[in-house]
């Protein structure tokens, strides 16, 4: 398919008409690699069809440059082969000796230098043969890739174009930009003889769309077509290579595959470009290599020095690269396409690449460029003699960590470790820096490098401080080897009471880690609570180390419910008041404070602290992000905002897939709580089939999975099985000392299941036990829930009184979902009418705002649909409300995306989230609900 070449075809057709009338001409098709010169040349014979025009054609190739008269033979082959034997013999008789030398396989004539040559008689003899043919009909002579024509043939072509008068011929040759060798007079003669030069333009966006349609059989998405057009810069070769690569990879011409179109580096295109580069003069190849090595730092002076070119040689090589079509512009000094970079790199040997990167590092260092720019060059070198290399790599790693790129920092530090001159404490410090960078995304490597560094350190305090770089997890310390390492350095350091200053802080932090390691041991938990009590009512929280230890001890008090909720809340808030929110806190036990506040039903004031922590977070896509999302999910769940909590929890689970050791358990715990609150059977199934069931022996996760298994059994009517699972879970929790009625609320579930299986006595006993525990703990959410559970077992006014008391208690709670559940029960127990309807409307508003569609359905059923008038839009985010309103106006997803300036994929995600929050099955039900929503 030839597109947008009508102008060039028309000019050749005009030249053919003139030739038929006796005016011959030479046309030159030029342009960079891949612009379509050959494709256009191959189309030209169609102009001669039915016009009685004789076509002679030849294709030159670099591998055939040593084949003397190769192009001449191709041109005359069709002339001689197609003629009868008698005519063929008559034409050869024009100059029997010389012509037979040209066309036969005997050794060609040689000049004094041994180079094949063509004598004057043959030049005229060959022209005479053309004159004989042109007397019969006009001729179209086509020569592709003039730059590769063998010298004897080129001599004859140069001779011919000066003597076209009377031949009725049009000669069309293609010549790739960048191959006009100044030292080749024959080629220059051919260029000078051309009457006009035709330069096919790059394809337009419209033509790009047609090529996409031809490749895929369907029209391409506008965004996809634009990306392909911009990436290929309208070059047909680049465009077709990209499209073929996308098709082979299974991509389609849709907006979701735009990034693939922009980033694809077709191997065939790379090889074609590399072949072209290898044929270039050495200065051109050296300059291309320098641009590839320096990348964004490519500047004329630096490029010239790296390529070893003087200013004149640099300008010549630069102009040559641009003519080849490999540079975007001469001014930008960047390659046209990523495949060009690949081609340049593939044309260099490993030794050449290392030499250039090492030289580039030296150039950048000595002119004072930032450490990361120098380090990026050193990364490509396995060994360097620069005495400053290690310090530059460390400085670059510090910069990368400050901007939130730990993986990049780790690469710099691993490269620095290759320097054989480092030993002792110098090497240990480098290992510790590397471990610090790795702890957010590769805890196993972090532990390994700390273990390697500790024997190289000379003091107990340094060894202990190094061990503290290993991050604890919220649910424990990780592998046993970490605990062994901490015990070892703690014994070497000694107890905190015997130390002062920095050594005491290190000892306190070590104690915090070791006590946290025993959080599943009831004896260790009891000892931790005693240690907390020994600190007094107002423990010192001056240093970060004291706050870390207090956080761990407070967590023991929360798990065991040995302290009242208000005391836990006061101490936890004191810690947060003195601890500024930073992203580094996820590497300490301080996140345990969030669990304490959730258990104490005291999360209203923590949202701003978490938001500040999220703002200071610098690391992306790591375990740190997973843990921050877990904290947000836990707080939102504690407030009853389960729809929003689900978004954070699912994001945490996705991030934790590759960071299971640090974040897998807690992210699954957060998602489990959301699934139970939503009573979402699909989500419950997904959790049970997930990796948590196989990859952790954590008591917290085991208990949570037993909870969701019981929920699944209950949903399917297997009440006895669900009850047995819950009771077994409760016994396990009690045996471990985990008694908190907010964090481990198994009794309310078991109470309801006892009632369902027909054991009211056991149900009443559990309900009473839960109420006593809730009163002891004192958190409003626990007490309100326990009152509601007990009321469920009663009838008449006693039940209503307990439910009213539960409502009063829960109004002081942060958990709006629990209040909604109690209001539903109260509305069902009241006489139909004013108060009941008002109570159910409030419950519906709260349930809708929390994003609990099943509870909303229960309320609708209880009130005959009257409560559904409560604002359903309260559950949606601002963007979701905007999307919903545009959908209500009849806009398609693509039209909504265009209106908001986002992708169609983003609109789909917002709609899916809205369906889930509103409890509707799809677009039709959403549109039906819109009239009742204030958007």
C-alpha cells in the first residue's frame, strides 16, 4: 500500500510524457532510511502499463559492489532476455568484443590499478543499444540504491545521463540521504545531472491510520494512532516495524495499548538500523556511540570530546547522522526512535561500550555534573580506575533515596561494592547503606547484607545499630535468623539501664524488637504489660527509642486487653504527638500505635497524622507503600467506611504480592476485615484462595482466615461447621492471650450461630461474656456491639432498651457502620410508623455513606423501600459522582473520558467502583438510581 505519494508519481508521469515527445530527463528519489524510496520506485512501472514504455530496472546492494557491471547487466538483462535470439544477436553485434566482455562471464577489463573498468567503446556501444530500443518505444530506467552501484556500472550511468538527448528515456534513481560521498566524482555527477530531486514526505496522521487499519483489519483508536504516528515520526519503515511487533505480541490498536506502542523496540528495525550504521564512516559511528552513551547529557562539546572529533569533524558527522534519518533534529542531539539507540549499542563491542561509559563518567565528573549522572555511567562499567568512583556512587545513592528511588540507590551501591579496594569498616558501611536501601523492597537481601556487615564492625554499638536497619513487621520479626541476630547483638551490647546516650537508645530499640518477637507468647505478653506498668502512668517519651519501646509494650496491653481503652488511647496519642509523621516510621514498631487506636475506637484524630505520613512517603511500589495503605484501610474500617477501606486494602494486597514477608500478612488482614464487614462472598472466596493460606503461620492471619471460612460456611447455611471453626479460633486466641474484643470479635459471630443451631443457652452465655469483656475494655464500638448482640437474643421492651443503649454508646464511636447495624435492629423492633421510619432512614444514610450495599438492601426490605431515599451518592467520591452524572446524560465511556481528559480505562474503573458502592449490577441500574441522587 503506497500512501501520500501522488505528487511524486505525477512528476514521473509528466517526465514520461515529455520523454515520449523526445525530451529525456533524470529524476532522483532521495530521503532518509525507511521513508519509502524503494516502495515508490517499485510502483513506477505501473505508469508504463498500456503506454508502450519499456522498463529497465536494477537493484544495487552493498554485498554486490565488487561485482563489476552488475547493475549494467541487470538493466540490459530484461532488454536482451526478452528479445528473440536474432534481435539479441543483432544488438550484441554493436561492438562485439567489448559488449561481450561486459555481458559474458569472462574476466572484465582492468585498469592500471587492477580495478574493473569499462572502455570508451563499450560506453558508446551500450548507449547505442538503448538508442535502438528507444527508437521503438520510450524507456523508463530504474536504479534502486544508487549509493551501492558498482564502479564500472556507475561510470556508465554517469556517461549515459549526460547523453540522453535523442533517447526518449527517463532515468529514475534512488539515493539514501547520508551517502553523498564528496570524494566520489561519479556519484556527484549523477546527482548534478538530475533535473529534479523528489523527496517523499513523512506520512501524515491520516495515512498512519490507514496503515494501522491494513495491519490489524480494524480502525485504530485515535489515541493509539496518534501514539504510533508520534513514535514513528511518520517514517513508514519505523511505523510498519512497530505495528508488526505489536501484532506479534497480541496487542490491539486500542487506547490501553498506547504505552506498548510508544515503548516497543522492534528487533527487525534494530538490525536494519545497525546494518546501516556499520556501513558509515568511522567518525559517524563514533558520534552515534557517544550520543548513545551520554543520552540526555549529550552536548556538542562533550560529544566531540567523547567521540574524539574536532569541531569540523563533529559538525560533518552530525550532519551525516541527521541525513541518515537517525536524529530527530541536528539541534536536539537525540535519536529519532528508541530502536536507533538499540542499534547503536548493538553495533558496539562490550569493550567499546565500557570504555565509552568510563570515559563519559570521567568527563561528567570533571566538569562538576551531579553524582547521579556520573553514577549512571559507572553502572555500565564492571571495573573503573577512577579513585573517586565509590564516593560518587554513594553520593548518588543518597540522592536517589532522598527522592524516593530505593531500587536505583541499591544499584549504585551494588556497583560500588565491586570496587576491590574496600575492606573492613569501609565495606561494612557500604553494606549497611545497601541494606537500608533494600529493606523497603527486598528484606531478604537486607538481612543478608547486614549479616555480612556485622563481623566487619569493631564495636558492639555499631553492630547493634546495624542490626536495627532490618525492618520489623507489624506481625513479627520475620525469619528466625533475624531474631537470632538481634539476640546476639543485644547480648554484646548489654541492658539499656547500664548504658547512656546513643548506646542506651540502641539498646531500647533492640529490646522493642525482641519483645515484639514474642507477641504470640502469653508469657512474653504478660511480661511486656508488666514492663509497661513499671514505666509509670506517664512513661518517658522523649527519644524516638523510648517511643518505639512504649509502642511495642502498648501493643501487648492492647492484644491482652489488660489496660482500658481510654488509657491506651491517651498513651498512643501522646506517642503520636511527640513523633512527627515520616515515611521512615514503617521501618520501626511505631505503626503498632495505629492498631492500638483502632482497638480503642479512637481513630478520629489519626487521619491527619496518616495523611502527613503519606505526604512524606518517598518510596513507590514498595512494601512501605503497602504498609501505609494497610494503615489507611484499618482506620477507614474502624470508622465503618468499608468501601473506601476496600480500595486501600486491595491496593495494599497488590503491592504485597512481591513484598509478602513485610506486608503480605497485614494487607491480607486488612482486606479480610473489609470482606467480613461487607459480607462479600466473592471477596471472601478470593481471600481463601489467595497466598495467605499457604505462606504464613502467623496467628493473626490464621485467625482471620478462620473468620472468613466461618463466614463462608454461614453464608452457605453450614452453621454447625461455621460455629465449630469460630470456637476453635476463639480457643486458640484465648490460649495465646489475645483477648481484645474489638480486634478479635469472634463471640458475637458465635453467639448468632449458637442461636441459629438451636442452642440459646450457649448463645446467652457467650453474649454475656462478650458484654463483660467489652465493659472491661471500654471502647464504645465493642460495648455497643455487645449490647446489640445481647438484645438480639431478647424480645419486647428489654430488647428495645438494650438497642437504645447501644445506639447511645455507638454515637460516641467512630464506627458509623456499627451504629447503622444497631439502628436497623432498633427500627425493626419499633412499631411501624414515625420513629421506626426515622431510625431506618438514618440507618440507610449511614450504610450508604459507608458503602455497605447489603445492609442498604436489608434496610429497604425492612422499610418497604422508604429508607432508600437516603442519599446514596454519599458513598461515592467526587470523581465517581461526576462520572455518574455524565453517564446519566447519556454519554458513552469514551465521551466521558474526553470530557474529563482521562482514559476510557479510568472511567471503567470509576464506574465499577460506583456499582459496587451503590449495590447496583451495572449501567442500567445506575441510571435508574440517578434521579434519587443529588449530583
